[in-house]
C-alpha cells in the first residue's frame, strides 16, 4: 500500500474511461433514468473461496470520495490521518461458485468495483483520501490477496464500464451492459484457457517473466502491467529505449501526421523531430505542441514527457504518441493513429504484456495501458440509458 495516499482514488474525470466523441454524441440522444443501477456480479470461477466486493470512488455531484453501501447509497469517507487510519469496512459479500449477487450503484458516481478472493482488502485513509492497494509492492498488506477491479462511470449520460488491465491482469472477468430493449453488450471475455495462456506466455519471455507474481504456495496472483513492473524493478527501465529512439529519428526529415479524432479527420497536426524534441504544428502551420523524447516508463504509463492534459491539442497528440509507442507503430507508420490492429506489437521491443492480453481476449479488446482506447481497442461497454450492468467472473483453469 503506497503511503500518504499518493494514489488517492479520485476518479472525478471520466476522460480515462469515456471516449470523447462517444460521450458527446450519446449525451445528445439519451439520458440515464435510473437513480440506482443494478450491477450483477456472477461467479463462474473454479475457486472455492469467499468473494468480497467493494464499490469505491467519487460522488460526481459533490466531488467527495467515498464508497457505496449495500443499499446503493453513497457514503463519504471519514477524515483520515498520518499514519493512515483504517477505513470503514465497505465490503459486501459476493456470490459463491455458480452464483450471482446484485449491487446497486447510484447515478452520479465514478470509481471502481473491487473483487477480492479469500480475504478482505485492507483499505486506509489519509487526509488526502483513500490509499489504494498496491499490487506491485510486497510490504502492502494486500499484496498476497487475489484481487482485481473494474472501472466505471455512471452519470446522466449513461454508463461506461471497462475491465481494466492497466495495472495488472489478475481475475478473469468480462463486463456487460444491458439496454432497455434487452440487448446486451459484452467485453473483456477471455478465450478458453485465457488466464493460463497469459501467464504462460509472459513467463516464456525472459525479460518479462518476473512480472508474474506468485504467492509462496505457488498461486499466481497477478501479472503486472509494463508500467507497474518497471516501477518496481521487475522490467528493465530502458526496455523500450531503442524503439523510442528509432521513432524519434524517423521524423527528423519525414513529417508525422496525427489525426487524433476519428470523428473529426480535418483536425490534423504535423510533427517533426529536432534533437530530442518533437514539435507539432496545426493545419495552418502554427505551433501546436512539443514533446521531449520520453523514457520507457513515460511510454508505459503515458505520463512525464507524454503527459496528456484534458485539452483538445496537447492531450490528444500525447495519447496518440503513447499508444503508437506501446504498439510499436510510430516509427513504421507516419499516419497516426494506426488503426489496423494487425500491425500492432510486431517488433521485438514492444509492450508484450499488452500484446498477450489482447491476443487472449475473445473480441481482441483490452485496456492494457493508459489510452489503449486510442482507435477503439479498449474493453469498454457503454449504454446511454442502461437497464443493468454485469461483471462475469470466468474460470481460472
């Protein structure tokens, strides 16, 4: 668990969850009507262990952090302290094998639904908010617990729900949303033996095998994402540097064209490299943005030199660059974003975690790094006026 709430759960901005074009167009056509939305959590696993559920995040009306109680009401966290104080027990009992449990979520809420097998999670509070479990930090009290989470936003414009693998791949689960007419959208479902495939394929890569985290009894708890593994020294900090250098050098004399909005193809930015800086101009030739050459960690996490503010110029370009470098398409395709998934992850130095996660998804979609939604390849389901939502835990073996 990271001290002093360095990762306070503050999901007030659904930009990470909500594709901008989709959010705008849907908001114009419908509005969610249910004050409380039913999430049905089904346990199709083969684990004979108690399942605990938590719904935590932000009340979008007040901006306050808190949790959702069994009645579907938002409860703000009490004041925290330093050292961090225990949070109120917000757990709800999940279903046993083959069972289903319903959880109510109020409209105007954005956050995470945590799943934990075998033990309750240890949540703490500081004056800044909730300290999230740190799946990459052995001293964290939650490190040896098998847990995972799904991210969502439910507001007047509908429900956005995704099975996130940005931090880790742990509990196999799909997400669903049922529309008022009964139609169902599903994403995040693994292929047969998908969890075993992911673990075995990562373990087969010498540079990546340490990112598979096991308990002392041999239980595979999780596979850390590239960013998380790098952050704790389990992946070479300069692993992607050669690919980044190749991409940066490509555009010294060749223009890079970025069309960051698929629904607005006339918005175009052109980039060229000068030294370690890539400068972009808009369609009128005016300066738009510049980016210093990123580190491998910047690429994995889409931060630092690839930080993407919530604007209409720098952020969209940064998102596009980050996705292209994770997918190893930037040096080879001067028209970005590259939308042919068949060209992704083709180089030896690439985000193999993302490659393997996507390859083992039934529909090919996943959220394996920040801004994996560039091009629409994320494991997201959306409905402007949902009847219900679901999280379907799949088999481990």
